[in-house]
């Protein structure tokens, strides 16, 4: 399994566009990517323009499939207009232990 976290900011005044873009990429993933095991978006409680996504993929092939989808390409095009590219932080993680219910 491969876990990725990503965090970045929504540009002020672009919240509705950001939410629509997030929901579109989630719908595409849900319909087309069985190798994407978890794909969970969060918004900051203190700062709702800070977003965080938690992703778990079955393997590298599933992760690469996600990166190459048309809806992910469309989502990435929003950086600079809806999302602030200067705030992007992406980390690959290796699982140590977990509770999965």
C-alpha cells in the first residue's frame, strides 16, 4: 500500500470553485479507480481555506493511474487560479501500524 498526503490553500474568494473541483475529482476516482483504497478530503477547522487530502493506493500502478486520469489533469489545472501552488506540500508515507475499521 502507498499513502500520500497533500495539503494546500484555496485562494480567497474561490471556495465554491474549489469545492466543485474537489467533488469532481473524487467522483471520477470513485467511479474509475478500484486501486484507490482511500481518498479523503478535509478542510481546516480554524482556516477553512486550508485543505488536506489523505490517499491510500493499492500499489504504485494504482497511484500512477490516478495521476494520469483526465479528471486529475483538469483538477491540477486549477493551481494558480483556484488553489495556491506556493502552498502545496505532498508527502509519501510508509505505514508503520494502523487500525482500519
